[in-house]
C-alpha cells in the first residue's frame, strides 16, 4: 500500500453541494470510494485557505490514486492535487541509493 495526501478545493457549485448535505456526507462518500478501490482513509479534514479538504489515504498503487484524481476532477465540482507521501524509512532507503547526476553545465 502507498500513502497519499489529497488536497481538494471546491468550486462554487461544489460548495453549494457541501452546504446542502454537510461535511460528514462528503467524508462518507470519499471513504466509500476509497474502500471500494481497496484502500483506507486515515484522515479527512476541512481547512481554511486555498485548499478546503485534506485527506490522507492508503491506496494499493499510483494507478488507483490517479483514478481517484480523475474521477473527482471530472465532476467539475472539485479541483484535486495528489501528493505521494514517503515514510522516514523510505527516505533512509533512498539516501542509500547512489544517483549519478550532474547538474546543467557541470
């Protein structure tokens, strides 16, 4: 399983739907979608500012994360950004791999 943070921003029409049915209905809808795709929802929180929702999910793979982004974005009611999350142990493992890279002009 891979972890992702999904940041979402509602359009005006999306906010109207949120006002009509409430935040718990949105959380339930997202949880149902993620569960049917073989994942789990760790957190689902509303926020002030540029993004309206932050949710952390465990998903089987990147393809599943992409499917969620496409399905949600295609409604036109929500703009989503999907961020891959890495554990400290994964960063330790990455630091042990040698990437032979030379910057531009070097």
